[in-house]
């Protein structure tokens, strides 16, 4: 084997100090296979060495939590002996290098995390961040990512039911592609990854191993440079049809008693899956590399262990169940091979051609991996917003905002996804949260993904709170009880103290919100080094702690939607407006200013307003509901109007001046109620300690702002033209590359 030189160590992403730790752990020089295994297991992507210390501060337990972080996905109780299993993960670097396969394999990987635990996947979501729409590479990236998500999810037969998209120059050189999957399982049929049973067979199932994706985990733990295109071979290639077969075969085997433990081969492939299974079980593992199914000739143990070929799983079976399991996987036309067994040594031992090519203690690879308390400096408090511009014509400003990149309709995107496969999608993309019926029951799962990176950049603590609170609010707005969240923490280089300060601040805000809302974090992913030195790219991304929320509806048929239902309904604002315009899209899109503090999150008020809204939806008092977020009250009214093709008259300004109609105050909801219910509704709000005020009513065809100095009006037709036009115009003529 090759001599291990300092250059080879550096190529594997290990610092000199980390290599010294390798020498100490082994008591000798590693060979190339062992060095490769240490490099991927100690990468940020696998070890979380820069974030683990701070992640421990997050609340992860609650009466609804069956399994929190540490497994393939989080598990929560949804009643009747059923569980929801879900997680969100990143595939950022691969999607920038090769957008179609990067996004497609991101979907495939998160699906495997969920069905590995015994759940049938029922819904996919995503959270996407792109750079400037006019950037020369951006149309290609958008097209490839959207086609990749749709191509994989549509073919595997799991509906993509929602998501979010932001644009900002900070993502010019490093887009973000975060994928989320939710599945349903019986609580007595949940599978975990800890290997056990000395001598038990270890089996490999799924697709053959190739050379694609080698060092993908290491690549995902470094920033980009001018040679990012040369990293294309590190991007995996997916096959959704094989994934569909793998889902069915695994679920069929899971209906038996044959499986002791199971783990998907995700980042770092066979290395991470085998190390995690053995270390969680406190056992050792021995693998015969000649037995690994291979699709290319002459593969070395190094390549096999570091390959990230897709659609593969590793299992520990009960002794004597090999033939039974093999028959199932052969029926589904999938590879099956016994490649090793569980040992009592606490070591990973690999053999090839009759020789031992790796012998590593498991402790240093997993639980004893490097853990850093990196220096961090808090983000300076943003300066107060001064010289607030005047809003002369709120109708004209609304028309501009509705066609802006961050607010424009995402129809062009979600119409490329199969949102209905499975026939259980109750609310499609376009509302506050997707709703999927729990098959065969009256229950529904509400699902949302949210984050406002510009808030996190201005004030990480408030931004972290807001990201969690917005998911809670979006679930509430459809009538669901928020249960738990997953996250995908996307940040730049943690070795820069200001970036580490963003990480620490966002986690502090997230933790505070989760505790105040009884809304624990049950799974997640950390993606660091999201920045680029590439020509034409930005530097660091905005701090983007994407949150995926899941809530439960006892009766999906009682869920609320954002669409106005009829003219003549009363339009009410629930919560206390504050007119905070700092970091608002109105300030940015209309006046070119990204300034001021983000809107403050009052968690006690957030909880009170949300509990009130949910109770009123359950009672049937609310005919339409929508939370206030990007673009403020004015944009929320327009979105409700477009969804129902019914207009609104805003006859009472709930704020001091017209500009504050675009303030992105937190903890606010707009709702419509029948006129005859108004007094009872106002009384219920008063009893709950929640401010409720009538601000207008629904009318036909137009949105009118009735101001003291005159009315300002925009037609539904003009709003729709602006709202629906952005993506088709941007993507005109773009085809999948």
C-alpha cells in the first residue's frame, strides 16, 4: 500500500493534530484503508466535531417523543399505537456540483433514513436556497435541483407535498438543498441500528457498490474553490426504481422477526453504517471485503469502504434467517450478501484476499471522535432602523412584492412534483403547511419547513427563535397540534469565530423556542463549510438553520386552509402588531435596504395566540386562516385572496402607518369568520388574553386599502399575474442539463 505522507493526510482532510490522534489510537502508522476510514468518520459531516458540544443544549425529550436524536430519524407518538418517523438532511455541496443527481440522491438518502426504521414514507418536503436569479449559473442550478427532486420522488412513489425557496446573493457560490421525509410505522415495529449478538451475520442488501461518491462526506466538509467542477466524481448517482424495490423488500422483511439491527449506507457508505451499528451496540465487527457486491472490476477495500453508491443497506440478522431474508431480496431483484459477523472485540476488522487490511478500535472512530469548542464571537446587535421610508401607495407596493423572488408563487416548482401519489394528500403546496392523511384513519399529519436566513444573519438568537416559532405557527394555522421538529443546520466555516458565533446564537434561540413551545427536536443534520471561493460566487452563506415541523390533526377534515371562502366574511387579525420593519422584504425589495433588527419573537404571546387559533379552528369558528410572515399583513391578505379568488377590503389599519402593513411581526394570524360569529369570537380572544381586531371583510375581485387620504386598490387579476409570472419568466427555455 502507499506510504502515508503529510500530503496524503492533508488530502484526506485531517489536520496534523488529528493525525497524531490517529497514531495514538492505533499505536502505529495507519495504512491507506485505515486512514480513509478515519478521515470520513472524523469529517464534520459524520462526527459533528464542531457542533456536537452545542447540540447537546437542545431539548430533545417530551411525552410525545419515542426516539430522539442519535438514530436514523426521530420518532414521535401519534396515538393509536402509531408513530411518525421523520428527519431532514442536507445535500448542498453535491447539488451545486451536479444539481440533478445531487438533489435526487439527497431525496433518496432521506427516504432510506426513514424506512430503515420500519416506516412507510408518506411525504417528502424540501427547503431550497439559491443565489441571485440573474446569476449566470442559477437557472441551471434551479432546473437541475427541481428536476432531481421530482425525478426521484415521483419515481419512488412518495408525494412531495411542500417546501420553501429563498434567493440571496450569499448563495451564489453555494446553494442549499435540504430534503425531509415523514413516514408512518406501528410503534411495536420500529427498528434501530445497534448491532448485537456475537456471531450474528451481517448482510449487505440493495444495489452493488461502485466508485461513485468516494470521499463524498469529506467533500461535504470543506468549502468550495475554483476547482469545484473537478469534484463531480464525488457526487453519487441515484436510481429511484431500485429504491422503491428496496423499500418494499425491507418492509416485507421487517414484518418478520429476522432483523436484529438495520442501518442505511448514507454518507461514508459502508464505513459509517458498520461503525455506527457496532459502536451503538458496544460490539465489534468483521467484514470480508471480497463478499461485497461490486459493479466495477478491480475495486479495492479503500474504494468499497468509502463509496457512497446509493440504495444500499446493512443489516444484522438473527442466526439461521439468512436464507429467508435472501429469498425476499432476490424476489425483489436486489443484491443480498452475507459479508461479515458481529464480534466481541470492539474493533473493526476488514479482510481482503485472505489478509487483514484494516484493524481499528471502534471507540476512536465514533464516540471518541474529535470534539472542538471552537472560539466564537457573538454577532453584534443590529443597529436600530432609522429614516423609515414612507409608503405612498400600499397597493402598488403589494403588487411589486407579490412578483419578487422570495414571495412569488412556487407553482412552477411544485407542479413538477407528484403531490398526490398515495391518494392521502389533503393539502397540497401553497398553504401554510401540507396535510397528509394517516391512511385508514381520520388523523392527519401537518408538515412544514421554515427558516428566515436574513433574520438569522442580523440576529442569530432571534432568528433561531423565529425559525422554530414559524413552523409552530404554520402547523397551528391549519389546525394541527405541533408535536416536534427536525432541523438542518446550514452554516459556513466554523473555524471563523464570527461564523461559530452564528451557530451558537441560532442554537440558543432554537433551544429557547423549543422549550417555551414544548416542541422538542427529535432529529437533524449539520452542514458546515457552506461557502465558496469560486469566481463569481459569494463567500459565506447566510446562517440557515432550516426547521421541519410535524403536527397532528385528530380529524384531517377539520383542517383550515388559507383561501377566502366567500365574500362578506369578517377579516380579523389575531395577535399584537408592532410595526417592525427591520429586515423586511418590503424594505429590501422596495428600497434596497437590508437593515435593522429582525422582528422580535415573544414566545409567550406566540403560544397564547397559537393555542387560541387552534381551539377556534377545532370549533369550526374560522373559515380561513393564514399566518403573517414574509411581506407582513398585506402580503398575507393577498395570498388568501389569490388562493380563494376573492378580494378583501382593509378598512382599518391595525398599525400606525401604511408602511407597517408590510411589517413582518411575529405571532400574528389573519382569519375570516362569519359576521354572526364576530362578537363571540372577540369575546373568546379576550378570555384567552389574545388581542383580536376586525380589520376588514372579504369582497369580490380586488384588494382595497382604505386610508384616510384615499383608497388604494389592486385587482386580483393583476396580483395573480405578478405572483405567477416570476418563475415561468425566469426559467423560460431552461431544460434539464
